[in-house]
C-alpha cells in the first residue's frame, strides 16, 4: 500500500492537506471515490501514529474527525453514497486488527 510512505512523508502536514495527497495518489490506480477516501482516512490514522506512537485511539479519532468534516462535501457534490462514511466504517472494522 502506498499510503504508509505518504504518511511518513506528510505526518506534519495538516490532515486535510495530507488527505488531498493520499486521495490523489490512490486515484492513480483506484479512481473510485470510496478508495480515495479510505486511503486518505488510513493515511491520516498512520500519520497520527507516527506523530504519537502507540496512540491507537487518537489515530482512529483523527481519521474519523476528517471523515466527519468532509462527509458533507461529497454529499453536496454528487448523488453517490457518502463514501467517506464507508471509509470510516472500514477503519472501525479494521481497528482491532491494525492496532
């Protein structure tokens, strides 16, 4: 997965900026918006873990905060389902495995 190197590179960037880079990178091979959103949320979680080692709850919260802040943008921009909520659900379901 290419998100891990992006998280290392951008762990000091604001989450929104890091999310833009992660989504742009994911779009190269996975143009579906759900994939781009999941990659952005995952990258934000990884960046938080780099900045705050061992803070799994904080990493999940950082990703979910980004999801909540951006859910409206995708709903207003398209008639597609809220892909960012799918990304959050994926993170929540993988949380015990990842952390």
